[in-house]
C-alpha cells in the first residue's frame, strides 16, 4: 500500500511522520506546499500536479491533513480558504483512491449544550466553517467511500497552537485573562494521529463522517490552568467572558463532539484530555 499524507509539515502531519515507518507492504509519501527533508513539494490546488504525483507513485490512500486554518484571516480572504478547504479536497477526492480527510467542529453553530453527533444539523457561523463544510460536501460527492474525521482544539509540540502560546505568555507575564464561557475538548494531535493509523492500517474501512477529540470537557480557562500547572509555570489566570475579549470572528461557545461512533466502529480507546496534554508537554 502506498500512502500519501498532505499537509505533512503541519501539527497533525508532523505527528504522523513521527509515528510511521516503512514496512514490506506499506510505503509513506509526505507532501506539503514547500519541500523539506523527507517531504515532497505539492500544491493540492493544482489538479494536474496532484494527479501526476498520485499516478507516478501508485497511491492507494490519501490522508489529507492540509487546510487553511486561520479563522480570522479566512473572513478577509474566503476565496483562498475555499480553494484550500473545498476545491483542493474535491481534487484529492477525485483521484480514484481511498481518502481520509480531516475536518472541524466549526461546521456546527456552537450554540447548543449537548455533544454534537455526526448527523446533527450543520450551521457554520464563520468563513472557515463554511469552507470546511464545503470541503466535506465536495468530497462525499466525488468519493462516497471517503472517511471524514472532525476534530477540535488541536495542539502539539509543533507549529502555532494554544498550548505553546499559553506557555510563552505564562512565562512572560504575571497575569493572563482567558475566556471561561467557551467549552470544548483539547485534542493532542499525537492521539489523533494514533487513531488515524489504527484506521488506515486496519482491515475495517468504514466510510462516513466521524468525530475525534480527546475525552472530557473543559473551558479555555480550565485548559490554561492545567497547561501551566503541568508545566510548573507560575502565573495568575483570570477568567473572563467572550464579550470581554476582542474577537475578530465569533468562536463556538460549545464545541464538544460525541465520539461514540468512532469508538465503536474502530474499537478505539480515546485518552482523557489531561493525559494527552501530559504526553505533549513531555514531548516538548
């Protein structure tokens, strides 16, 4: 089996690179917009380039980790977000291979108080959410055998993310103010990578939409407290309302995803969020 991983320099792509190895029956190809050691260059919005790489390497499976994830910037440049989050996903899905694609909780409104199931109504409130939803729809139209995994609050030792930002500010400042009325589940990208590898290397390919985050629920305030506690950083954290923070783009107030389907379908044991955080901090 020849497996292509796109977005290989991002948080999830990096975690996958660290966890994969060549075997007698499995060959991994990692791609991103800019080449690097062990990474081939690929513009996923260029259909001819994607087809050429897929055909020349006889790709059997694509894991798409690439995305336009800057929520605020997407509001100002929705066309670019649409190209990466929707048009490119259609291109990847049309390559006559199996594909596993990563999506987001932002396809929901974030206004409820019950964990979102895969078949709950979608109602994105941002350009980012709209373009990611368009990607899901485009993919299922061209490749009904696809697997889509929605996730939320992703972090890792790599790239820019909330954990690294709070550690930086916590060491530099005496006080942090963090919202406590936005609730969800932090997701260690390493745990998501392990789940993906279980799915793609197993013999139980079940197409459809699934949800994956770590287990448990917390607010961004609670998350910050735990980050600093585990890291041994002394800094006062003050809870504030979302209305007190100058967001350019609305954030979901409730981003908890129901994971019963992915647990039962693929026999996954999903770690609790504080345990995932502990492993991430040790990896740093």
